[in-house]
C-alpha cells in the first residue's frame, strides 16, 4: 500500500505542505478542508502540475474524512487567524474546538498515525490533539522549532554572507514571544556563532528570530506559509524516511528539562515511530531561567483549555 499523508486545512500552510510532500514524492496526499471546492481545486491544480514537475504522487481533495483512513501521518493546519477585536483567548477557544473536532475525525480513521500539529497557539493545540486522540506522546508532535531555527539560520547566513547550508541554529521553548534561541549551540560549519559574530549583532539576530512571525504578519497582514510549509515537510520526510534526524519540535515533556506535562520545543530524534528520543542539553542558569519562563507561558494557556481531560492526565 502506498504511503499516505492527510493534511487537514487546505489554506496557505496546508496547501504548501501538500505541494512539498508531492514535489519530494514522499507520499500520496489527502487534503481536507471544510470549505467545499478548495481542497478539491487545489489538489487538481497540483495533480496537473505533476507532469511538469515530474512527480508521481497523487493528491485528493475532500471536504469529508472519507479516504483519510490508515494515513501514516496527519498534519493539522486547520484553524482561524486572529481577527478584529478577538482576544488571544477567543482564538485559543475557537481553534481548540476546530483542532479537537479534526483530531477526533482523523484519530478514529487512522489510529496508528503520527500527528503533526501546526495550528496556533501551537503548544496548546498539540495538547488538545494529544488529549482528544489518546495517542502516546511519541505520536503527537508540533511544528514550530524547525521554522524558528530556519529563520535564525537565514539571519546568521545573511549576517556572515555564507551558505545557509553551513548554518545550524538552536531554538528551545514555546512557540511565542518567549522562545529561547541559543547562540552558544548555534554554529556555522561547526563553529559557534559566539566566535564569529559580535554580541550586539547576535542580540539583534535573537530578537529578530523571536519576532520572526510578527515581522511577516506586519508585511503580509497574515502569517507566513512558505517556511512553515517547508519546515513541516522536513518533519514528514524525517518520519517517512526513518532518518532519525535531530530536529527541534514541540514535544510533551514528562520531566525532561525539569518540565512536566507540558508541550515545549526541544530537540528530538525523529524517525518512523515518531519521537524516538528527547535530547537533553546542558543549559546555563540564564538559559534555564528563559526556558522556564517560556514553559510558564505555555502552562498559562494549558490552564485555559476547555478540552475535557485535566492537565497532566
Ligand atoms: N506552528 C507554526 O509555526 C505556524 C506557522 C504558520 C501558521 N501557523 C498556524 O497554522 C494555521 C493555518 O495557517 P494558514 O495560514 O494556512 O491559515 P489559512 O486561513 O490560510 O488556512 C486555514 C484553513 O483551515 C480551514 N479550516 C477551518 N476550520 C476547519 C475545520 N474544522 N476542518 C477543516 N478545515 C478547517 C479553513 O477553511 C482554511 O482553509 C493557523 O492556525 C496559523 O496560525 C502555525
């Protein structure tokens, strides 16, 4: 049977993920959205791209969940962005309802799938998917760290005028203003950036990384999709090809980094069974304090969730 990935939400991010999976011939894709016509139209458009781009991956658009059965991976991008006078909490509850509903539908049809959550607020939506699916933490992960570190990698490459391929960046913590970019562990061809870039410029890169999402929203009036889409595809590829790649992902911690029962961005080993290991690195007191502050911000959101099961169960 051919590998199958379901992508729920055929908006900017979802469609980019579907296209990335097809371009790399990683799997056939079922693209689901509540807006009738959109997933069908985008899938047809991408199927018609296949002869030109030379990929043999079939996309199918649908507004029901029929056909998503036995997916290997389900990517959840469904949700609404913040509008008008909507508060962050309003957004939290609207997307909580959407992600809970989506999770229920996909988990029932694909009980062995690995869930990759993209919808915001990311860490809280991962928790909703974990609670509703009942899947083990190894199979419910969130995409944020790959994106945040890709942004930082680009800023480092741009600063030093070197290939982006030479750069590695390390970002821990929740996906929000409190994320923790770690210059000490960020390198260019193996050399820590602290040896290559002045403290002042590193501080500017760290600040720009933290504001990376907001910088794009300021320009586009909506959130990014090319880099978020590509980052999600990197996770999908690591799983389907069993690469055991170390990537920063939102993972449910049960004591690692001294954090309990919360989704926080940490480096994990990603392979065919999902999260195969959480990599713990030594932190300075300042870095640990920043990570704890980030975890506290995630905890505050978790406490507002309405999804049945109490935190920590
Ligand atoms: N984790 C990250 O780093 C990251 C990065 C970018 C965007 N995001 C988040 O990803 C989500 C999607 O962003 P986007 O730019 O693609 O938004 P978008 O508005 O373009 O797409 C969202 C899609 O979800 C669909 N949808 C809504 N409710 C649904 C439901 N119940 N079932 C199926 N589909 C449903 C909508 O019809 C829409 O097509 C947002 O929550 C955004 O904040 C996260």
